C-alpha cells in the first residue's frame, strides 16, 4: 500500500526531526514555508516539498501534522479565514502534536467533524535529540479506528506510541506528565538552594540522590547539570514550561479538581519568568531560585 501524504506545520526544534524521519522512511512530506529557512531548506534537500501557503499544504496532504507552541497557534491555524478548515476536504486528518488545552481540543474536534475532518491529539514527550533520532514518545487521543490508521505514521518518528483513549485524552495525559516533570525541577531547585543556604555543597545531595530511589533522567538533566554549571541539558524553554503548567492549572479548574502542588509549581515558574529567565531552559528554575535567595549554584 502506498503511504499517506503528510503535511507538516512547524519544523522547529521538534518538528524538524519528526519530518526528517518521515521523509527518510518513505512518506511523501510537504512542509509549510517558514521565516526560519534553515530547517525547511534542509528538509527540501532530503526530499520534502515546500508549500508556500496553507491551501497548498492541505491540497498536498492526507494527514496534516501541527507542531506549534500551543492552543492559540493551533486554533489560529485551523480556524482563521485562510486556515486549514477553509481549504480542507472530506477525510482529511489533522494531528495536533503540540501541548494544548484538552477543552480546546474537544471543541476543535467537533468543529472539524462538522466539515468531515478528523482531529487527533498526539502530543509528544522527550527532546529534540530524540526527535532527530526518531525516538519520541506519543500520547494519542482518538477512536480505535483512527488510532489504527495513524499508529504506523507516528512510529515513523516515535519509539513508543500510547493510545490514551478518546479525543482529548492525549493532551490530558501530556499535561499531567509535564506537570510531574516540571514540578520535579521546581522541587530540585528549592532543595539545591536549601543545601547552599545550610552550608552544604549541593553536589553532595545530587551524588546521594543519584544512587537512590529518587534517581531519574530529570534529576540528572536538571540537578546533575546544574552542579556542573550546565543549565541547558533539559532542552525545554522555561517559558514553554510555564505555559504547560498554566494549561494544567486551567484544566484542573475546569473539572473542579483541588490540590496545592499545581499552584505552587505555577508560582515557581511565574517567579522565574518575572526575574527574566523565561528564554532559558527549564533547569534555570534553579538559577532563579538561587537568585531569590542570593546564592550561587
């Protein structure tokens, strides 16, 4: 069977690796042109085609992948006057791999369905490194039939693909996953600063945790890097992390779920952004916490 034609919007840090793997594994890929020409030009040299506008992208695709910042960008791409739905035909599938709000996902799915378009949430875990390697993780919200159609495509750039349930389930799990990941960094930030304030070398805490039950990839990327002076090992912008935790808090409010950790983690990120760390990577939460306490890590 011939492979589906893929349209791709958002070939940045994550999207470039995803689209690259699909091209190299035989899918016909068309990417939407972007001001940052380097990833677009690289994909074209590898065999992808470039669409100059949304209409051209949709005409060349059976499945359109979106890999953008979040809900506002996804809604704009779909709903604006010259957006995807304005040019969509019956049977088109749109896959949102961004981290978006579940409530918006459900609304968009209904709007798409009225036009004969299938909307799927399939957000991602891991980093641009794994994106280039074709080793991302994906959490999919879709019917069983849609998932069966989409799974082989997702495996073109994913190591693990999880069917989480119906539409919206992927984004719900992604927000919970990111809350735990980012919350862990917030805890580590306070713990490392506490060590410094108490007169203990923070690296000693990291050495201890590295051989105990609390050891994890997040510990090594965030705290392990920090005590060596490297706050960039976790390739995720602090401002994007703040957006994800905000989405998590909004989703919890919508379903009237109560808790204390969500607001606390959100406040930690908001403080870091207000201190000017938003464009740094998530481990810079540690630098922000150190700044608040007038110490160095």
